[in-house]
C-alpha cells in the first residue's frame, strides 16, 4: 500500500490548508482514505495511541465508536502489526466470542473468504471457521484491519513515526514528540489520555516508566517455573497427581494438547536471567507454482552456519490459497538485543533473521548434505509472490514474542494462571478487564541444553495453566496518571506466556478504550475512575472478563452481564455458572453475605465452592430477599422490571440478575 507523505512543521504553518488539500487528494487517489496529515501542534486528542498493533487497533476503534477523538500513530507503513506480517493464525484455545472488535475482525476474515471464494471453496475451508485457531493470509488481514480503522471518522492515522520524547506535568503526560522512521521530521501530539500499544513498550520507556526485561528469579514472585529453566517431555498419558489435574483441565471448553513436560533438575536453578524468549520472522510460503519464488543462493551463503540453526523440518498449514507458515529459524540470542535497541539496531536484527531464513530455505532445497527426499519436499515451497510485495516478499516486522514489561500497580504472575488454593479455577481478580486462555509458554531464551532437555527457557505449561483474569491495575504504570499500557503490561516472564497473544491483546485493548472513555468523560485520572463501574460496563458490552464453560458473551441471555460481573466478585469457585439450576440455601447465604459485605473475592469463591457441595433446599425469590435486609423494597421493583415472580423458585442466573441491578 502506498504510504502517506508528510511535511515539515514550517511548511504546515505556512501552507497548512494547501498541503492538507494536496495530501487528501493524493490519499484518495491511491486508496488510503483515512490517513491524515500529521497533527497540528495546537490540536489536542482525547486519546493518543502508539502503535497500530491489533491491540492498538482494537483500542482505537472502540474509543472512536464511543465518541473519543483518537490519534493512532504507527511506526510501520502498514496497520495490524504481526497480523499483517505473517503470523497467519489466531493463537487462541477458545472458539467462542471474546470481545466485540476481536470478534468483528475474526468474522471479517471468515466473511472475506466465504464471499470471495464461496462457502464450499478450499480457501474458506482453510480459514477454519469452526476451529479456534483461524488461519488467514497476511494481505487479507491487513486489508480488513485497515478497513476497520479507516471506517472510523474519529481516528486520525499517522504512519511511520515513533516516540522520542515526552513532556509531562508531574505524573501526567501532556505531549509526545514523534520522529519519522528513517528521517528527521518530527511532530508533537497532545492528549488527555495516552496508550502504549506497541510490542516493544517504546512510549512507556520514553516516558521513563519503570519496566523489566528478562526473567525474574524463582523467588521473586514464588513462581515454580521462573528463572533459568530446562524442561523435557514426560510420558503421556500422565500418571499420579498430574493425571487428576489434566482430567480436570480437559473439562474446559478449550483446545487441548496431548503432551506434558517436566522440569529438569538440578540444572534448572531458577536464577534471574536477562534473556527474553526468541523471536523470528513468520515467513509465508506458497506451493502454487504461479505464486511462489524459489530463493536464490545468498551472496555470503554459509552452509556450515545454517546447519547450526535450530528449526523444525516442516511447515504449518495450510492457510488459504496453498500457503503455509514457516515459523523458523530462531536466532537465539539476538532477540534481547532487539528489545532496547534503537530502530537501526532492530533493523539489523530483523535483517539477520531474514538473511538466515532465505539461506536456510535455499540450503534445504539444494545442499548436498540434505537427503534427496527432503530436498524434493522443500522445493515445493517458495516465498509467496503476492505477500509483502514491497519488502522482497518477506515480512517487514519481526515476531516480537517478548520485550519490555512495565512495572505496574499489580503484576500478572504464574500464580494468576494456576489453580487457586481451594478452588477449581484460577484466582479471582475483582477488577478483571480480560481473560487469558492460552497456556503459559516460552520459546528458547538461550541455546543451552541439559541432557535431553529442550533448549533453555523453552516452557510449555499446557497441563498447569488455567484461564486467568487480568487486573486493570496491570495496565497502569506506577506514578503515572494518564498512560495505559495494554500490550507490554505488568507481568512476570512466566505469566507473560499466557498474555502474549493477539486475541488477548485485542480484548485488553478494547477494555482499555472503555477506561479511557470513562476517564475523559469524568475528567479523572485513570487510577481515580470508578473501577467497579468500568467492570460492569465491560460486562454489559460483551468484553469477556470471566471465563466460563457455559457462557457465550455475545448472546442475548438475560443473566449474561451479571454472571460476567459476579465472576469477578467470587460467586463462582469453578468455571461453571449453571444459570438455570435452582439456587440452594447454602450458596444463597454465601452470595447474600458477599453482596452486602464485599468480602475478598477469593474467600468468597472458596466459600461458594464449598457451599455448592452442601445439601440444602432450593429457595424462592422471596426467601432470597429475606437474606438482603434493607433491600426488599428496591428488590421488588427490580423483580417487577425483570418479570421475575417473587413466589417462584430462584435460579442461579436470576439471582445474579437481581443482585446486579441492586447495586
């Protein structure tokens, strides 16, 4: 896609009207309507967002639809981050609706292939509309993302700029200065609220927000899998305690993997380490002879070096139109250099991965040391001719699996994704703004091995990870009043493995937009807004803040919002609402007490789980109101509105509805 040309501040001041008209005409002629000239220095936005990752896009679109004046600045020429740069698959274990903007984008992918090729076409079938891990072409994702953004008149988009400095008053950001990628032009953006949605956490870093890079020690957050670690595959199916855990986990409405891993001792010391997990280019390959480019021998081709690169002898797919994803090689060690490097350094890391990928593909197709049958297989694959056409048919952006992680007001750790004590679910977060469904994992951090172990830092905890809740406080840097960080949020390295997926970031980004909306409307700082009001709003708007096996957040079920909300208050000690079941006296007592006293949600969750196991009669609506002294008159009015008869037996779902409206 042609990129928008920008102009200097001096030219804007002298010829602002003329330049704006010329740029508008150029944009319209080249199909990039929605991009705008860089903002005038006196313009102040409700929300300034950096960067146009999927999380940033979800944040921008939601904020714009709610009436906020939004500036979206991207360091890249394309919108969509890794969606537009080869990832080719939604990494999620959950098929159901998750959050409106994510759902809209995912359904837009299905619709594109269905309407373009037909419902019975191989392209539509390859998109896997019935499976959580949707597959798609990068240029299709970029188009859908771009259409999503440019449809919003309240969004101003500026491409190929990155933050270099900020001005602030005390703990409040006032202005961010952005510089042109590869150039010297700058502009200043003023905002009421700012959001850093970049993979690297660059805006937070420029604002001198405290952050971490690398891995904490095992002791810092009491995380069993923290720090320097070696893991190896264990026998499947699991035995003993692991067998019971896996059996419980498999009841969840998620994709499951038949594998289990164990820590290698004593080599796994748990010591802190500066390395983050490896990154790589998500290369898209084609088997279509008319749409593939076989690599030429690189100028400094070094087969001995290429033999040392870790890679899997295969590809993932298919994705639509006879394409496949190659998720290798990983140049273990260069990823940490990328994190805090300037853009020149980062480009060197990207180029090194690109060069290694091209070299390895050529090696597999031509080197005498490669078995003839393997060579023959790999010669079916070439770079997809219709992808990344302005960048040598290779992704422009690297897959940044981990970079900075801010030090927030709360930290999402391994413990937030494991079974809570006395619960059949992960610990409850009373201010949850999103959920995790992916298992905690990490690609290699260093190339070391211990015997038959995977490379050091490689971690797959699919048998130990449970859907967790992300606290709003994880998005808030300490001592910063108007900055949200929905992507590089506050997390430990181990916890990060469950957070670092695009569906999760899109959901969090949309939730962050609602927080920004509330702060702007109320004229408050982000830490001063009524968090309970925010959580209730998210529940009403269909953003999943509590994972349940028996809930569809996009349905019109009358008890849906209430169940989502009370999932953050400890009313459920497991992942089941059981909305249509009658409310029994022991559980009714727990819920009524929790409603009136606002106890710690994890204590409530434990008490709720224990009460569910007790014998007791089902109660009527009237009997439940007797447990809420001082609330009867108000409750009766609500029941009339909800059309619930007081003499009837009360279901769990209707109890939640009543309490939700009573607050």
